[in-house]
């Protein structure tokens, strides 16, 4: 289909802004699937969710922690899931939510794992070690790099809103990524839906960057405020993630159908707000 930016722009042209987070926990999948070995049970659950929601989303985002916690079986499930997405839904963005960051030499290994082994189009990273350390990601023109900026968790402000010469740290990160790190047009920011005012402030500083926005659904972010505050001047620029509220919409045999219903409702709601804002 193309690289990170091409896929994202294609999906936005189709008015798809929803990202389905594959935060799959074997202990929470339907009992019928728990009869399989861990790797197969997780994969079969993911496959059903992907097939049910693909027409209503622009991206899938497996969080690596949910797979790493099951050891080799979890990693097998992640590789198999991502391979299924790449083979059957090549027009969808695949984001590995791994929040990596280390010195540059170590990041070479993280990049190789994310893009070659796990086949992701994009990855989430920490900015704390600076641009130099993240060059293995930033210099890869074909893959996206979503930098944590202002996250959705309750304790986000502890460091992210620290003042440095009168400016919030998260604003410094946003400006730095937009003005310096995005030389290959492959950067984005992670912005929590639970902090809509900060989301609006960052959009002013980084109109050119796509925002990956968690916090809708189980975390209680306000959808309308999130969409309006997150849109760029082109009327796109947002990837709204929902995980638990979609994939665990039902614990019964109808789990895939329930996930599809939730994805349809949320994607249509986002599209309506986008269209109203454009008007």
C-alpha cells in the first residue's frame, strides 16, 4: 500500500479516524477461546476483532506489554496478528505501542524488532533521551514515530507540565518534534483525550503533525472536545484510539459483532464531529 504517511492520508481521505487498540489479555477473552493454547487463543480473538472492525477504522494498535507478559506465546501471537493485518489489510496503519527509548545503539535493536519482526508501520517512543538517541527511528523515512507528549494517565502532569523558563515541558516537546525532529515527515505526537485543553494548545504548536489520541472509551475522554481540539487546519490529523470499550464490548460468543457495533458507533460519531467542524 505504501509507507506510513501514504497509508495515513489514504485512510483520512476515506474519513476514517478510529484506531482499534488490540490490548488483548488472554484472561479476558471469551471462555471458548481460552480452551486454545495462549498464542492461538489470542490470535483467534484478534483475528475476529480485526475482521469485524476493519471497515470502520484507519489503524490497529497492539500494545506490546499485553503480549510480552505471556512470554514466547505472547510474542508469537503478536507476530501472527501483525502478519495477518499486513497480509489482509495492507491499507490499514499498524502502530506498535511499545513506548521505546534508549541510547541510539540499543534503539537499533528496538527499531529492527518493531519494523522487521513485528512488521509495524509506526511505533510510540519516549522523548526523554533526545533526538540523537532516537535517530534509528527518526531517520527511517518509511515508518512513523509517535512521540509521547501529554499522555492520558492521571499522573501525566507530574513531569509533563513542569515549567521550564515559564513554558510547560509538554509544549517544549511538541515544538521540538514539530520544528526539528520531523525532517522526514514521519513524526507524530501522543496526546491524551483526557486533557482536551492541552490537546488544543499542542495543536497550535504542531499543526503539521498527526496526533495519536488514547483516552476515549474506558478512560472517559470527551469525544467532541477531543476531535475539535485535535483537528488540524486540513480537517484531519487525528487518530482516535479506543481499546477496551471495543474489544471487550461483549464477553460472549457475540464478542466480534459487539466490537463491530461499538466501532461503527464511535467512527460515525467522530466523522459527524469532523464534518460539523468543517462546515
